[in-house]
């Protein structure tokens, strides 16, 4: 039990899962080093910018999962905050998508609440197999140095922009603002 609690607590102060990859990419951008990556660089550039803003010099190599952030003096909170900000901003965008689509305020608020609290699993609710009825994947993805929160935010912003454009496509461009 003690080993579990120690590993659970150290999880927050060390790179986990894909943070080793995306943190490494941010390090390369901060150090202005060339590397090959097959994916688009926008979110990784944003993580590099966030790291630069909070004073990350790019010296931490993000080599292994579990290597201590605090022992190496990495300002990981600022880099993780970028994901948290994008994850938080997704919720009002989902609300705005639903309102622009013509749904009522209750439906729009419920849609935003689904993103906030998680998707309900109706099969689990009906069968009562599990006391947990929510999936908090959005919360989990939005608290680490991962690309998912950025991707979901900009995808939802694109959907909002498309709906707004479709509604106003025959009007002047000045009415968009």
C-alpha cells in the first residue's frame, strides 16, 4: 500500500505516457534543434512557447517515463497549464456551437456539461454494473502535456466557425464580428 501511494504521488511530478515525446519536441523547439516529425507542429510549438514563457530552457531531455521534474527543475506546471486552458475553453465553445445550431439553452448547457463531466455510459446505467457513470477522459487528457486538448479545442472552434459562416454566408463579412 505504501509503494502504491508513493508511485501515485510521484506521478504528478514526472513525465507520464506521451509527455516524454511532446515535451521532447518542445525542448527541441526551444533549443532550435532540427528533428524529424511526421505530425503537424502547431500544438508542439504552443507547448514550446508555454515552456519558454515559464522559463524552461530546454535542457531537460524527457528521455524516460518517471524521471523527476522537480529534481531537474523543470517548470512543468506552466506547460501542463496550456492543456488545461485549452481543455477548459472547449466547454464554452461547445455551448456556443449548440446555441448557434439553434438548440435551447438547456440542451446547450447539457452538451457543455457532458464535456465537463464526461460522457454517460447508458449501458452501464441500465445494467448498474459499475457505480461510476462518467468517463473523465477529457479531464485526464487536459491535465498533461498532450496534444489532445489542443486538438479538441481547435476542432470545436472550427465547427463553431463553420456554423457561424453557414448562418451568415450571404451577409457581409463585417457581420461576423
